[in-house]
C-alpha cells in the first residue's frame, strides 16, 4: 500500500473552483482499481495551500489512474488554478491504524 502526498499553492481566489474539481476527481477515483481513500486538507494558517493525501494499493494503481480520461479532463483547469511549483511524494505504508469512531 502507498500514500501519495501532494502539496500546492493556489492562485488567489481560486480555492472554491479548485476544491470542487478535486472533489470530482476523488469521486472518479472511488471505483478505480486499487483506490483506498483520500483527503483534501488545508493548513489552518495558510488558506491558499492545499494538501492531497491519497492511499492506493500500489504505485501502479495510482499511475493507472493518472491515465484515466476523467483524471485528465480536469488536469488543464487545475493547473491554471495553482502555481506550477507543487510537490508530490510517495510513501510506502508500514501501518494503517484507523479508529472505530
């Protein structure tokens, strides 16, 4: 299992549209092979920053999703709404502890 963490800075006043597009992207991932879960985060002190955390069964599943037409359809607009210098890191999951509440 892997977790992918992507961090980006949004252009001014683009937060609402960018968040909507990412929510749609999450919905498109729900039925994809290997999808486990995802989160969209913003730091409390940096409202123009977004962090996406996605967990997949494998890196190959995550990469296959990036070739999906639903993923690619929103890519151009998302790129317009964010700064080009964003970072993505992949992590192997050692333990995934979740609560029951």
